[in-house]
């Protein structure tokens, strides 16, 4: 079973690269048209040249910490000032008689 492991790993990388090429939008493909990348990955996948070339030069990669395409970073609710403000606003809206309550000064 262990003797088949290298073949299975090469096959897995080959399939992953092929699917990645197909799912990548045309505007994110670099250096060559998408169709040419598909052919390169299919023809040279058995020796891993095609998939490695695709992973290294074919696709625009974004840094892990960079904001990807205008997406905002997720913030926990207790750290999000907008969420906390909405809670305070909801409390005021739910209790219209807040100003009429006895504040404890009279007795």
C-alpha cells in the first residue's frame, strides 16, 4: 500500500491544480490565457511541472493578512463598537419610561 502513496500524492496535486485553474476567474490568471493553463496542467501534471508552474506563477495570490477584495475583517460582538451602540440604542427604545423612574433620590 505504501508504494502507491507517491502516485496518489501526484494524482491529488494534479487534480487539485486542474480544479483550481477551472475555478479561478479569468481576471486573476497571470501570464497566459486560462485555456493554456488548463492544457499545461493536464499535459505536464504527471511530472508535477504543470501544477507547480500554476501554483507559482499562474494565479494572483493574496497575502493571508491582506483584506481580500474589500472584505471587512470579522470582529467579535463584544469588540465591535457598532454592535455595542446598537444594544444601547435598543435598551433606550425598549424602555420609554426611563426618565420617569425614581432614581432613588426621593424617599
